[in-house]
C-alpha cells in the first residue's frame, strides 16, 4: 500500500484555496461567491485532516467537524439573505445592491 505524502495534500489544499479566493474576487453572482467560500473552507478542512494524520492527532478531525457545522449555518444564513435581497431589490447582482 502506497502512502500519499502530506505535502501533496497541502499543495492540493493551497490550489483549492487559491481558486476559491479568485472566485470570490472575480464572481458577481452571490450563489457562486458562496460556493467559492465553501471551496475555501473545504481546502482548510483538507489541510486539517492531512496535518492531523501526519502528526497522529485527532484534533484536525475535530476542527473539521466544527468547520462543517459552521459552513452549514453559513449556507443557510447566506441563502436567506439572498432571498431577502431578491424580494426587496428584484435583483441579486452584487454591483446593484448596496
């Protein structure tokens, strides 16, 4: 059985995080921005899991469970905000909403 080095996981995590940051800065659709934020959170979760495995500690997995619960709450609140903005402004374009 071959073991994948931790550095590969950290490189993948950095790439995913960079894609997420780029998406947040470039995209104008709020749902796409939330997807990019989720991508950034999952990249951090991958780092926690990889480093927890490398050091033989369970703390990384505990942080991931906490981050997933925060991400679920963030999605529900974010979608509620998007619906409220759409009802009041009739658009969800980021440039038109102040």
